[in-house]
């Protein structure tokens, strides 16, 4: 972590980048692809040209006319040639050689990229902010010495991801408060120097799993087939062809509705709508960094989606069963969602909200019954529908607090 006092020092990222320029000449460029001077017979029937029709002639035959008509020599594309340079010039030109190059002590790139992604996962922004680009067009690291130290620590630990995460999560930087001081907000608005803790909303999968876990519904068993949780009807039919075997969405039952989000069946032509609304990528292409937006539709999902309403009801039933008095229940529910006890003002607001919800559903028993029937999770026997509905709305409010859905 950099001392906030360093914020006042002169210079800029551009100055640091200029000082970094000479080191680029010392680093040999990594060749990613080249062209083979000899046709490869195994790529086609015999001529060695990928677009040629299979032929029983000897390898090295003439290319097809479609290729011969192009100007210049025609040669097929092939991989690394030569595959490695410098201390790796003797490495085999296969996957073993590639693995040796990736993990060799002389190659810091893999370790740097890996720890930078772990840092981004914990702190919100990587030491190199352009996580997807470590090249010349990427951003200069905010803490280059720290990045190198973490890379060496990762390598020397035997590439132990759990060790690195424990190291980051128990650091002083992670324990800092996320409160923004006016002087630091002006000097370091993006918190690149880590003078305060990071604050950002949980990812889509974590939001769903967190709500299910608080409600006591989350199935944490590892492994197994994909599952199909709640989703509005008819979405797949709108995008699927008539002969498609995934034209009809057959929702799961029982535990399949409450498994961790990593097991959710994903149809790329029509991904789970709640996940997309909460900024999950479509998975149509590789995505290193997720967007982080804040829209009214996201609040609509968290308040009204069947999965989240069911989680709130299960949370309410759990709270009613674990304490007898209202104040005890309110404090228990607040602590379960925010990891702290409510102060006097917060407790007063919770009491007032609960009183309003009780009055609302005492006068509309049909609405109360409709609310507690949302979702397939069983309702505790003997429950008063109006009381459970009132606590369901209160618990839904707690599940939607910034302190619950944001990590700070």
C-alpha cells in the first residue's frame, strides 16, 4: 500500500511510462505466429493446403487454383517458428515446451497476470487496471514493485491460489474503511493508491447466492449437472428454432432451484435474464473485466424477481423461528445481512417499517397469501400469512440495502 502522502509528489503516469521506455529494449519481443516455409501434408488430403480437396497424391502437391490465382507465394499458416528464443531456444516445440516457458522463473508474465487478476477480484481494480491487456497499450502498473513481489510470492508458493487470496484478504489494505475523505477524493478519485477500502456491488452470481444463503436455501453441494432455476416463461421459444432441442425451458424442481449460480444452465442465445440485468456477461466471447452499471431494472430484479422474493420469504421464516421478540428478530435479521448490529436510529426505522407492513397485510389477507406462496420453498406449518408477509417485505428491504449488496 502506498502512503497517501505520496499523492502530492510531482510527476505523472506519463512521466513514469517515459522512464520505463528503456527497459522495453531489453525485453525481446515474444513471437506469437509465423508462416511455415513447407506445406504440411496432414492439413488436407495430400497437397498440404487447408482449402484443397482430399487427394491421394504425394505431399507437397500444387495448391488449388483458387489459391494459386492470388498474388505472391501461397503458404499455409502454422504456429510458432521458431517457437522460443533466448534461454528457451532448446525447448521442444510442443505443449510441453509451452508449459515450460509459461512457468519458468525467467518468464514473469504469467505470474504477474495471475496475481493482477486476484488483486482485481479482491480490490475491484487491478494493479494494472487494464487486466485484459499487459501489452504496450495497457496501463502502467500503479505499484510495479508490489506487482513483482506478489508474482514472485505466487511462484515460490507453488502457484497456490488459496495462499495468495488469504494474503490479500488478511492485509491491512483490505481492512481499510471505505469512507471517502474529501482530500483523498480530490487527489485520488479512483483510489489507485489504496488510501481507503474498495467499495463495489457484488457480481450477479454472488448477489443471487448471497440472498439464498441468508434465507437458508442455498444448496452448497459441489458437482453435478447443470440446473434450471426460475425464469420467465416463453423466453427460449422466442429465440430458438423449431427443431432446437432447447426450445422449451423446463424449470427444475426442489434443490435444483437453489443450487449455486455456477451450476445454472446457460443458453448463449438467451442467457438467464436476471443475470444479464445484473451485468453478467453473455459468454458469447471471452470477458476479462465486467461492466458495473446501476439501473432501475436491477432494483426491479432484486425486489420482484421470483428467486429473490422467495429468498426473502425464507429469510423471514428463518428469523421468526430463531427469536421470540420483535427487537431480537430485527437485530438478528439486520446483523445477518450487514454483519453488524443496528444502532438505535436504525432499529427505530425497522420497527416503524414492520408496523406499516403489518397494517398493510392485516387489511389485505389475500395479498398476504399471494406473497407467501411465491416460490416452491415450503411455508412453515401453522404460519400466519399476514405476519409472514410483513416480515417478508422487511427482509426484502434488508436484502436490498447497500450494505448487503455492496462490498465495502
